[in-house]
C-alpha cells in the first residue's frame, strides 16, 4: 500500500509560491536553535521536509539523526543535498524506538502535520537526555497578515487552512494559547517563546515589493520579540520535573 505521506512530495520540490516563505522560515529558525543549543552536540530531528534545516544542523551537530516517514521525501533530500551524509531513519514518529538519548530534539513544523500532537510530545520524552531541550516550531494562525485579513473580512475564519496547507498535509494551525495548552498537557515547561518572521502582508504582496534581503532579515530579527504576530512560533521547552 502506498505511503500516504509520499503524496505530499509535490510540496517539497520548490514549485509553489509559498517556497518564498519556506526559504525564510527554514533558513532562520535552525540558526536560532544552534545559538540556543549551548554547545550541545547530539540532535534528533523529526522530519526532513524541504531539507534546509537538516543541512544546516548537519554542519553543527556531530551526532545528528533525522526521522522521516516518507521514502519519497528521503529520495528528494538525497537528490537535492547529495553532499549531506546525515543519518536518516525511515519511520513514523509514533513507532520510533531507540535506547539513545539526545541533548536536543527538534520538532520543526511537524506538529501541524500529525494526527495526535500530544502523543508525539509524550512519546519523545523517553529520548531526551537529562537537562535536554526540545524545540518546537509551528505555523501561527494569528500572524499579522492573517489578522489583517480577518479584521478586514477577507479571511472570515483565521484558523481556516489554505489550499497550500492542504498540499503540505497540514491538519491545523496553532496560536500561542493553543500551543501552550498542548505543551503543558504533555508535561513540559516552557523556557522560551520566540517569533519566526514577522510577516505583515500576504506572500504575493511581499514578493511584489522586491524587498532587500536586509529588510527580510530585519523582519526576522524584530519578530523574535513578537511571536504572536509572526508567521511561525518557536518554543524551547524542557520536561517538568
């Protein structure tokens, strides 16, 4: 039977308008995690996606393992990043088993895809080293451009998934409030909350402005302090003792 995850491979081939956003998000937040990792060397990353984050992490962490449930996405990664020799384990997240512990676990834009986010968060406690850190990144329903669309009446339901979300296999958006509740229900303590990319307008509108890369970078830097207005939410957490 065909793996249903393979059907989303089209979203990772660089052929959709939202690749503009993905390029910003996925090249920004891994560097933030590296900065906050405090010289930790082992990382377990959930999902390959576009492959940008995996390539970045592989250059920093000496022990880097990636879990991916789609063979098609693995093949796409090997083709696009042939020089990256990271260890990839083909498995569904819920079925992953190991005796190893990792200092850092990254769930980067993963929880919006899975059937049971709470189950995932609880399951991966057993793979977190003592005093280890988990970093979660998710799309934000209340990003500034969606807020504007909602208030103006263009977007009646701020939580409604777009056609692009469906292509990507998204099942939900998050807000600071809903993500905080999920994390606490899973038995974790939040250590840090940041924003990823302060996005004031729609993707097409921003692209039409042909903004200098310095301005895009500035939107990412300013967004650190305004997670409730950003395209993505980045949270660092640890297990509650």
